[in-house]
C-alpha cells in the first residue's frame, strides 16, 4: 500500500512542476518613441505600421504591439500633446496589472491626467485615474488597476506643455495563463491518478 501512496505522491509533484513550467506570463512592453521624427504623429507605429509625416519623415515597421495612438505627437524621443489637449492609446488585445510612464507638465495652474478604460478609444468603465501634478523636467507614475484595459487617455494642455515617455503596459505581470501543452499535461496527470487509484483497489 505504501508503494502506491509514494507513486501517487510522486505523480502529483511531477504534475505540479510541469504545470508551473507550462504557463506563460505576458511580458510588459515599453514604448520609448526613440528614432521617430519630431512633429510627426505616432499613429500606428506600435501596431507594426507607420507614423504620419509622408514619404520623407514618416517611420514604418515599428514593434507590433497592437497599440494605436491618436493625437500623440513626437517630440525629442518622447511624445506629447501638440495640437489637442488629449491623446488616446488603444490596445487591441488589452493589458492587465499596471501602467507606468515618465511625464512632464509645464502648466503650473492645471494638472494633467491619465485615465485607464476598459473599452477602446476611451470608452467603457474607468479602471484607474490619476492627476499629474506640474513637473519639470520629468516625474514618474506607477499606476495599478484590476481588470482588462483596452485604452488609456492622456489629458493636459496642448502645445507640448505636457509630454510622456517610456510608456509601459503590464508593469505588474498578469496572472499566468496555461498553454495548451500545460492543459494536456494536466489531463495526463488526471489519467495517471486514476490509474494509481485503480491499481490500489486491485492490490487491496
């Protein structure tokens, strides 16, 4: 009887190890806007597309993060508000856990802000919001939230009075999701446990 107890225990330990090794955690992604031409708009660059700027000034073939930007204008290796008083970042697959970035706010009378939404294009439920105090030259924000976020709205004063850089999505790693292989291992482990139980009954 002890033989079967030991085998069952060993199977459980191996199963736990395989499941731990067979899970994946989405790594955080960072957008630093480096190498983009000043005064162009970020647009679909971080969706594998191009910035604005026509043939002469646009940059194409950025990392395919599934991120689209609206009204975010490139500065000197950062992005900010030039024409309008807000910029929207939409993430097709969404992200979880947290958002962090560096920012400056030259307006001493009004705070800038950042708002995380559950829907695309600044729609849906507000998952998190923070005011960004006047800051020169740069400050840092680390914002956490629960749920799946699909867009972020940066609000401030236009004219490059407000800017942001090193925008990182998923600073806090989301819950690991089992890969198909791990699910298969889990099923195999259940079959092994059933076999051990059956053998134990026969032995008894």
